[in-house]
C-alpha cells in the first residue's frame, strides 16, 4: 500500500474500522445507545447482568444461561479460588496495576467462550475487591453467589451488604458497560483480531483504561470538589486553576459536543440514593461546580464545547456508595469488561487482522 499521499488521521479521528451491534455514541446529540436502548432507559432499570446478556448475546457461540446472575455468582466463586495463585499481583500500589497483573493469571476456560466471559467478569470484581481489602490490611471477602454482581462487588470491597448503595453501583456498572470504539475497547479488538485469547484482550484493555486520558480521572474530580469545599468558592477556585493553565477535571469529552448523557444518568442515580435516605453534600457542590465551570469555559473557549463528562458525577456516586477514590478506575474496569468481551466476540466474526498503515518521515538510506 502506498501511503505517501494518504491523509493522516491523527488519533484515527473519524475513521470507521468496524460495524457493531453493541453501542452507538452520537456526540452531536449527546446520545448513547447500548444494545438498542438509550442509556437513560437502562441504568437504574435493568441490572448489570442483563446488560451483559444484551452485549454478549449478538455474537455468542452458545446459548446464554437461563440466569446470568447465578452464572456470574458461580464465576466469582471460581475466581476467588484463584487468589492464592496470584503471587504478588495484588500487592501493587495502584489498583489498575494490580488488576492487570491479576487478570493475566486467568486461563481461558475449555468449556467455550462464554465460560471465559463469565470467569473474567467475575474475576475482575473479585480481584478488585481483594486489592481494596488488602490495602486496608484486611482479608478478602469470599463471594456470595446468591447476590447480584454489583451487590457482591460492593460487599467484597466494604464487607457489608447494602441494597440501596448496591443499586447505585449497579446503575454505574450499566452506564459504563460500553461506549463505542473507545481506546480500551479498540485495544481489546486489536488483540482479538490477531487471534489471541480473550484474557489477553482484557489485560490489554485494562492497560489502556489505566491511562489518565481514558479512565483515570474520577479520583481527581473528587480531589477538586474537596479543594473547593463550598459552592460559593467554585468560581474563584476554577478561575485560579484556569489562570495557572490547569484542566478542569470532569469537563470536556473527545466525542460529545453537548453534556455527556452518562453524567445525567449518574446524577439521577445519586438523587435516588438521596431519596432513599443517603444524603451526600457533594451533590449540591458538584452541581454548583459544574455550572461555574461551564460558564467559565464557555467564556474562555466560545467555539469549543466543554461540558460535564461521565467522570464528573462518577466521583460523587462512587464516593456515595462507599468506594474509596483509589477504587474508581478498577470499578470502571469491572463495568467496562462487559463491553470489552462483547467486542472481542464481535471482532472474531470478521476474521480480519486490524493493521493500519503509517507514513514514514524518518531519514532514508543514501
């Protein structure tokens, strides 16, 4: 292929490399469709297990089990049995480093792709929970296969079963389950396109998700809210940040030109928690900071829409359900693995190696 005159699309902007039945991101209209439904009609309505079924069914090689909740519960129990063989994987200081190293110890199951999907999904929850507990000097909590995936993940982290908070976490996992051909999903598809196994695809995707330009920003959003502390301080604090040349965490998105629809979904999930009696002062603060940030960014960048993205209210929701900010990115992985695995299966149906071209601009031999 002669690439001398071919246009270079930095970051593959606007380049379509796959057709998918899994999700659609409409950045102009602020719409996210997951497996045929708007995200607003899924989060808080269907469970994470149900969204897994929707993402895996289109390309499944074998029938999905009658109860995916029970199957995922059994998978978590199997994954718990792997903890003793992880070596020092969970001793990593960073949760994503620990998750990546631990996931690499999983072996693809011999009973088919669906079995591997279940084991990997269960394993990420178990490994994330065990890492969180280890960081506090506590023993890992054995999974309860009778619970929903979200409820058991929260229990394995906090040691307590809390239905209202579990419902909030479930809404979060559904919301982040898939999002078009994002960086980590593309990574998983590239690995799958080589004919490699699903475990390798997920390990690579975790590495991509770790990057601060992809999945690593919810924690800093909480740091920002803590630093502002009171709604009346929002504008002055943000002005100082902008004067110093710093980014406003949780504002702006590569695709969306309007408010990220997932921000609204998670904001409503926090409201449901409050109606259930779990008050969080950070919601009012977050809304004040969002309004102030939008005003300031609109004045500074009138031709560049910078609105709240998913990370903005992720920080408030995950803090409200009881997760420490060090768990935010691992929790993201626990939700997005559903989409990664759906895309891995879909990629296998094409049988085509993803191999883009590059243009050489270095020195030539004499």
